[in-house]
């Protein structure tokens, strides 16, 4: 009996170590992270919705997508947990402070499809919480939609450096007309003779990556969907650092 228990324990430890090794190989490799984001199965299954006054939770939808990409793995071979356990996991995902394994599911798309309503509820609460701390989300609704071509080029160069050279997934806010605002996750950029191609996720169309072309000399961004003229502002850099730190700490243990 003791021998059987020891064998089962060793098997469990071996499986856990293998799972951790595979996780760290993926989550510390920027190229692999970007490749995963090209697959529909690794994206949230639903578009931007809910929120205060039913105006959506795009900012928080994108922030959860980024956290899930780095901090979450799936173990489809393990039995499914109780609904309440998964709700606890979703709250941990939103906090984004630790590595999480979701048992009984193969990918984020399947998991988020089953818990869409609860995730949207928690994203709305996240929005409310952010609003109660200095009204950060209200301040984010103000901003210019046009600037000089020199300033826009400088900001695009900085975005390229942060996204490509420093290997980050960039969270940007889009300043739209009036007090409207939106957000993207810039996953990668590539230089062209005349500017940059920006590859990004948009919570209003969460089925895959999209591309926007910026040209040197532009003073605003436009021509994308029905957003009108807009500018983008790089934000939540601290959150990105905390996410990468959580992965590094876990993988160095």
C-alpha cells in the first residue's frame, strides 16, 4: 500500500513538473506568445459588452485577455471543477498576481464561452472599482484626436520600441470623438518604407488579429471601422511589468 501511494505521489509530482516546464517554455518565449495570439482558441470568446450604462468594458476585456495570455494554462485531461471553483479562478485571473491552471478545459475560448456572463459581470465590477479610485477611467476619456506629424511619428517610434524591441503586448487607449474612448492590444508591429503596420486585438471583433497602417506624415489615425479620427495612448505599462514579473518568479522557483 505504501509503495502504491509512493508511486502515485511520484507520478503526480512528475506530471506537475512537466506541466510547469512546458508552461515556462511557452510563457517566457515572446515569439510563442505572439503565435498563440494568432489562434482563435486562445482568445476570449465574446465581444465587448455589459459595463456601466451598457457602454461596454473594452479596456478591461483587453486587460484580462493580456493577463490570461501570460498567466493562465489549461489542463483538459483533469476532471472539471465545480462552478464556484471556476468563479474563484476568474477573480484570480482579473487580479493577475499569480499563475493559474484551469482544469477540465482545453483553451480560453471554451472556458470563457461557458462563463461569459460571470466574466462580464466581474469586468463591470472591475470598471466600477477603477472608477472609484480617482476616477481613472473618466480621465481616460479626455485626450486629443490630432497632433503634429512629428509628435505622432515620435509616439509611434516609442510604441514600436516598447512592443517589438522590449517584447511587450502593448495596451493602448484610443481617443475617439467627444468623450468616447476605446482600446486595443498591440501584439506586434513591422516597419514599412512609409511607416508602420500595427497588428492588434480589438474587443469589438475578438475573432483574430487585425492590422492598421500608419504612414509618416499623418497627424491623426483614421479609416478604421467607424471610429473616425483618433490617436492612441500607451498605458498600463506597470501592469505589464507585474505580469512578466509573476511569470519570472514562478519559473525561477
